[in-house]
C-alpha cells in the first residue's frame, strides 16, 4: 500500500459567471496542501476575487488544509473578495465546526446553492 497524497487528491477549476469554482476531491493533508494553495491562488489570479471551494467530494482535510482555506479567505478579504465553501454534512464539515472555523465562511450544502 504505497498511496501518496498526490494520487488521492484531485483538483479542478471552472468559471461560473463572476465566480470561480475550485473543486477538491479526495484528501487534503500536509503532503499536498501546497498544491491546494497554488491552485486556489492561480484561480483567483486568473478569474478574480470571488471564489467557491467545493469540498463535497473531499473525504479528509487536516489542519494544514484548513489553514490553507483560512489564509486564502484572509487574502481575498484584503481585496474585497469573498470565498464560500460547499461542505455537505460529513467529516469535512465536522472538522470545520470542531475547529471553530465554520463561522468564518458561508457554507452551503450543494454547489447549486452556493452559485445561486
């Protein structure tokens, strides 16, 4: 069993009107958090400061990954931007709540709700 984090994380991004949607699937941890940071930064640089991060296919996120989300949110707020999360009930939402980070973000159950 030699799965690396690079194999268990998938990222994609697409534009939706004035928003850019970054979808993360699999696991975000200390080994691949820098890839997530880079993907979010590139999405904002290319498409502007209104970001939706779809975590609905994420099965795990550690504190390093949560830190990436918080730092990205802070950077967007400095530019009068915004960042919403899609996190249906599950491990990721529970971790956001347990770490008291959930109140920082608008959190939606589905991507269509976040885009409405």
